[in-house]
C-alpha cells in the first residue's frame, strides 16, 4: 500500500480507502458515526465516500440499515420511557413492599403519561415501525415477573393482563372513529373525512401526506372489522366538553350540628349535583 501511494509511477488520480463502517470491525459501536483516521507512513489516507465498481458509481454511507432504523417519534418515546424504567427497577430492588401488582400499576401509570394512544402520529405508523415500543414492554414484563428469555410473550401478557401496545393504539383509534361515526357531533370534520374516505366511489380528499396515512390506517382497521355503524338520531344540543360548569351550592351547617345531620346534608348535596350532571361520554378505553 505504501508503494502504491508513494511510487513515482502512481497514476495521478484521487485515491482513498473504501471501508463500510457497518461491516468493518475496526469501528466500535459507540463511535460508529465517526471515521477513524488511517495513516500510511506520514500521510493520512482519506476514506472514499464514492467509488466506481464495474463502471457504476457506488456510494459508501455511514447510515444505519433500514431494518435497524427507529422512527424519530418512537425514539423520542423510548428516550422518555427508559428513565422511568430505571426508576421502577430501583424501587423494585431497594424499596420494601413493592409487589408484582404494585410494579404493574406503576408501569401502567407512567406509560400512560408518555404514550398517548390517540396520538394521530402513532396511529398512522405501521406495525413494524411500532415494534420497538412492543419490545420495550416485553422487557418490562420480563422484569416484573422475573421470567427467563424463553418465556412466551403471550403467557406474560395473560398473567399481567397487559395487552400489546400496538393493538392498544389501533383499538383506541378505531373505537374513537366508531364513536365519532355514531355521534357525528363529537368531531364533525373528522367524521366527514372518514365517511368520505370509506366511500370508494368518491374523489380522494386533498390531504397532506400525514393526514392521508392516518386516514388510510383508520379506514383499513375499520374495514378489517367489517363494521356497520348507524348514525345517532337524537343528537344532544352540546358536546360534553362544551357543557357549562355547574354552580354547586352547599347547605350551610356548623360543626356544632350532630354528625348524623352533617352526613345527611353532605349526601343530599352529592345527590343533587350528581343528578344534574349528564352521563359522561367515554371517548376511548385503555387496557
């Protein structure tokens, strides 16, 4: 190699080393984004970014293979979930009285605080892109139950009553869609877009790419279930979130009154307020 670069007969063309950082073992995984310098004698040989092979240009990139890439949204969620997993491991190891149901409850609470199952950006992603979230939950389940790697995931999900994250995302967005198609007043524009997209004879709506992916994912899930949702006939005047807040009044009473009278007055107030509140509308469910 030294003679190739420094003999006078060398052809005056640009030369460099052709090294793939993903396939070469000289690059450690931590520093895979930085090329290591390759000195020959007193000269540093540059790394080729592009070369010609059988007459065709070939580009050497340092990007991660497509099958190993993580979507930016999923990566952000994983970065926020990892510190919480570390806290759960510390509590389960050092704190007393933290049983399996307690750890499971902690996990469900913190994953709800990070992952919004009705987030449109998650609902439009395919299953393969959402798999890193599923693998993270599998790690959590193995830690909670103390299972070896040979334990089947289905068995752990059954023991902990913990459905897959991917199914939860698709189930909630489908449930929300069915609710909106049944009660159009909940989301008029969203219901109109879904109804138009379900009709194959109508013209495709001019939506942005993200909106097209979301509508396509929702319609595919809806059609796979083969549902027929009738529209609600008796439409309420206002949706639940537009109902004005109630004026709650309390019966004046003093501490000198007997405890039975205090309890009776409190129960009467609770009954009056409860009777004046309409039935709550459940937009989505969570496992």
